[in-house]
C-alpha cells in the first residue's frame, strides 16, 4: 500500500532535527534507514504527521574509540557494525547479532539507532544492548542524556525517549579478550524474526566461568536479562553439562508472549535450551 | 479472543454502579476515547489506541445489552471500523461489580474479534494493550 500523507523534513544538523521533531508534536517520527518504520507506513499501521529524516546527520555515523568505551553513532548501519574492526575487537557480540538480522539489503539500510528506538521485543539488538550493559545517548530540547539499556526499553515498541528526543548513539564498555560471546537465534526461516534469541557473554578463568551475562530476545515486552541463570553460571565449571544446568533458570525472569509462532511454554523451553548452547559457545566449550 | 481484567475502586458498589453507567462521565477516563453521541443505550464514538509508532483509530457504536442491578452486571456490545484502514473490531464486554466492604472490585470479561492488519499482533500484545488501557481508566486522578 501507499503510505498515508505526511510532511517531510530533512535537517542538516542535530539541533535542527531536535527542533523539527519537538515542533512536530506527538505524531512526528524520526526516520533513518526506514527498515522498521516504512513497513508500518506501507501497512497503514502508523500515520505520522511529520517524518524527520536524520539521514544527513553525518555526526551520528561511525564508531569512536573513547578509551574504556566505544561510542557507536545511531546512523551506523548493521552492515557497518558487522565489518567494523573496533566492534569486532571490543564488543563482537553486537556484530554477531547484527549478522543474523534479516538479509544483506536490509542490513545495508537498517541502522543501530533505528533498531534500538523501534524497541521491537523480537528484534535482536535490544537484547544485545541489555547484555552488554550499554547506555543509549540521546539529545532533546533539554540537552544531552544517557540512558542505561535497562531503563531504555519500557514496553512493547516503547522506549523512555521523551517526545522530541533523538537517539544519537550507543555507548558500550569494552570487553577484554577473556570474554567470549555468542548470539543464538531460533527462527523458522532464514530472514524471519527470532522466536527466541539469546545473547550470551562469558568471562573464562581457570576452566571455569567467572562471570556471565545473558540477554533474551522476544521473551517479554522488553529485552530480558536472565539474572538467575547468570548467577548460576558464575563460578560454574566451563563444561556443557554445568552450563546446561545453569541455563535451566534462563526463563525465570521472563514473561514470554503467545502468538502464531509459539506459546509461552514453548518459548520458555527454547530459552533454556538456547541459553545452554549460547553459554557453552561463549565459554568456548 | 477472550481477555480478562480487573481493578478495584475505593467506593461502595452502589456508587460505582451509578458512575460506571454514566457514559458521558466515565468516557473521559478511558484513554483515547471520544464520545460523539449518546442516544438512549446506544453510544457512538471513537477510540484511538497507540502502541509505539502504531496508532489505530476505530469509529463505531456501543450498546448496552444488559444492566442487571441485582447481580451488578452490565454488558456492552461494541463494534467499529478503522478510520484510516480496512480493519474492524468488535467486542462484547461483560463487567461485574463485587462488594469488598466499602470498596468495589470490577471484573471485566472481554470477547474480542479483530480483523485486518492489526490482527497480526497476536494475543500477547492485545492483553498488554488492554491491561494498560484498563489500568489508566481505573486510575483515580
């Protein structure tokens, strides 16, 4: 279908974009790669009065080394994330998950900021942001703000961005070489959304898992940290059987949805099995 | 699709009954709802439901089909069409008031049928959205 009518602005600076968005009121939306918003417009599920296209804001592109952290601009595409050497070295989990998103054509258009601000519980990168303990950077009429990933996702397709605020990037603490990672995604066809996804990070020490972090995709209205399984994995022997029993707690904090792709019990089962696999891969066993 | 919600209001059932049946008085408490006209037991109006970037507006009518003061049960049948799409929504809402000694527990049982694009959201999201709407509706301020 052809989208309903909307006004269109393409500002050339971030402050101009913030002003345009704030002036547009509650029915103004930011558009970047358009890989989530355009389908909604074409299906006539969204009817914004104004689209603010931030595609020209080159200050929001690229990966910046800040010492202990990396800052990744909101307009960085999934494909750039996939091929960036700094991301590969310091937070490879992000690239591993981005590689599973849709297909190459989509990954060349889709942006990191778009994926996070759309906040689809079935999208892969929000759970990765949660597992990485990332912070989201945003600018609004009141200035710049940093929001912890845990506070950023508030509900189905809903973030804590205020009206008029634009997601500018993503700050992630660098992980040392002793951290392993794995993104385990279960979907029925190659380009489909995750029925359940598991983002796992594990730090190994002396044949044991010293520390683990687990983020779950599509196990609630927001990405879920599997804290109970993280605690069970910490100190466990780096073996498949030990990690599998830690993963038995993977769904403890979840409230999985029920839809055409699976009932909650099925998703809980998937989360436990996939977490076992993801932890084992992240711990390199 | 069947949904079940409940909430408690800090007034006795007699008072709650009066207020909840006064459509023009309670409609502003319903997030996104606008009443266009009330004609006897038939109410026509619109409801706008927002979920992130998705905004759906349904226009239609609702009709009281049961008002039983003795069992404190009221039933409402509503049906509407998307104002900017081709989808439809219809619902039968049966509410029961229960006396909790000075307070009232309202149980809302909804049987809902949704067609068109919004139907693809599935039940999980519908329950979430429904709960949020009822939660806001029941808020005191």
